C-alpha cells in the first residue's frame, strides 16, 4: 500500500487508536424505535479490525459526544477498555487517558469526521478521517479513508496499522 511518507512515519509511532463513533464507527444515521430508544448500526468488519489492532498491542479508545448506551455495549463486546460517552471536550479526556497510559499525543491516531473532532485531530500525531468527512477534517487529516463512516473505514485503518506493525517488526 502506498502511503504518504509523513503518514507512515507517524503511523509507526502509534500506541493508541482513538475513535469517534457517529460518522466513524457508524454511518452517522440515528435510528429510533416507536418508544424513542436510539439504535445504532455498527459494522462487523470494523469490529474485527479493532480486535486485530488490540491483538497487535495497540490500545483502543472510543470518545464520543453521544450518550447512547449502545456505544457502551458495542465497546464492551469488542473488549475496548477505554470508552467515554457524553464527552463535550474530547481533547481533555484524551490528554488524561494518555497521561494514564504514559503516552504522548504524538503516539495517538485519532479518527474523527466532523468539526467537533478538529481540536483532537490538530493535537495528535496521526490525524485520520473518513471518506465522507467534513472538508475541514479532510484538510486536517494525514490520511482520508477510501471507505465511509460505518462502512468499513475503521477496518481500513486497522489493516494499515497492523500492516505497519508487522512490517516494522520484520525490519527490526
């Protein structure tokens, strides 16, 4: 896979993959039952990608403004230990998580799709966005996925990360 040199160099430093939910792990659509319960659709390919990244030794976090309990259930099912819902200031939460994990922001890949994600994308070492993200996010990102939110974009990112780890371990 042909990646920009700067992206590849920064990718090799990644120890934490932090993800937004709506528009990244989902297609951004909101589904409501007759009783008003909010439902979200997640992609199983993204889920396997997340598991593969964690198996390769990269921490994974979910940071979202959403307060949907569906996010908590999905994260638990995938074994994601760092799940933050209802977060208005994502950067402050990410900084605290990095402190707890003894990581720097330079070691973080963050995937966000909308303007609320820009402060985090501007602060991390490896800002990534999805194919149908807002133009500001695409301009800020080192990598824009070919796939769109909720349609395998996270798997695309995870596969690139795992390939980088595998490639790096062979070159050591």
